[in-house]
């Protein structure tokens, strides 16, 4: 399972890496189909089964097993569902071995072994398809540069949070954050360095916020953070601590070059019955207030929204 920080940060695999694993899993399925074809030939034609079918470690001897064993810890950390394929793959090979062992036995034993093998084979394929689906979903919902959730995902997630608050759940705070003087980083060090800085700031946020807080790439050098079950006062304390830590956090933009970056924060409460767009707008007003005060600060927009019934 990993630590909360690891689970929260696991979505940060970039699109190319995710698509590469999806492609490798397609290749793995093709390997599996060739193995199935050979296995049934052994069974039906009565040929002697090779070690890849009957050994205790048969799941390590097939092409898929060798590919799976070659994966590194980083792949499993970034794509936890890949690790879940290993057990159904081994179960399928164990069932195949038991089916071969049942051939000299009676029809009932062979039938039971055959049905178990079919079930385990289908479970293995379903595990691969589920993993691919999760990876493709990640490509569609995550900002490819920073690993934060993207703008499209933000809209649906914030609507869910608004509905939760409207049902009487604890309050929620929306934070708009903007990296201070980010244009200077691009101008002085180049856009590749700026991309590294953006990714580093996103990682900083995701690793230090609470497990249930949500970080989105809003656009450019702006991030939006959703803080569920949080009052404005608690959010101000939390984000001020984050702001101070970020301002002294070394950010690597090259092999031998690090910089520090500050940011401005604007926060507003998400109240029951109001539109998400209105809350985001108030948080953006608070962000502009923070910038007007010299940046590198947290501003709270605590004006109570006017009820529609009173308009």
C-alpha cells in the first residue's frame, strides 16, 4: 500500500510513462495468448508439457513472467495496479499445472481442474485490462507536466465537494496559489528550468498537504487546492506554514543548480448552496489581494456571499 504521501503522489506518473506501460501490457497480453495457444495444444494433442507449464516457478519462466520480473520498484510505486497483476498471473500458472496433473485422473477431476484454470485465466486478463484502464484514466485526468490533477478533473471534483457541503458536511476551503515572479525563472534560466520548477512545486504541495486535500494545475504557474473539512482560520494557518516552508525549499532546476521560490495564496470558503465558480472567483480576488500586499503571503476573502433568496 505504501505511506499516505506515496499513495497521494502515485498519480504523478507522466503521460508518456503511463502510455508506455499500457503498450507493454498490450504486448504482455499477446505473449499470454501465444502461451494459451501452446498450452491447449499440449492438452488436446497429448504432447509433453514443457517446463514453462509444469514447474513450480512456471510463472517466472514464460515471456510475460520474465517481463514482469524485469519491472523496477519505481514502476510499481507510480503504477500500483501493475503490482496487482503478479498474483493472478501466478494463480493461472498454478491452475495450469494442476490441470496437467489431473489428466491421468477421472473425468470429474479433469473437469474441476479445467474450470479452475479457465476462471484463473480470465481473472488474469481482467487484472491486466483493469490496470490499463486505470493508467489511461490517469492520462486523461492528470496534468502531464506537474502530476497534479488537471483543470477538467477540477471542475467535476469541486462540484462533488460542493454537493457534499450542501448535504451538511463540514466546511471546505478553496485556495488559489500563484508562484511569485515565475516569469523571471523562465527568462533567467530557460523554459526547461521553469518546467522543472513547476513540477517541483507541485510535488512539494502534494507531499505536504493532507492525504484528503486535492491539488489541481489551474493554468500557467497557478494551482488550485481544495481543502475539505477545513475552516478559513485553519486553512490560513495551514497555508501560511506551507508558504514559509516553500520559500526556503531548494528546487533543483539542473544538475548543479538550485533556486528558491515563493508563492502567494488566496483563500475563500465554499458555502452550502453556492456555485463553485463563485468560490473560485472569490479565492482569485484574495490572490490578487495577496499580490497587492507584496506577494509571498496568504489573504483570506471572508465576505459572506449573499443568499440568492435575498436578491
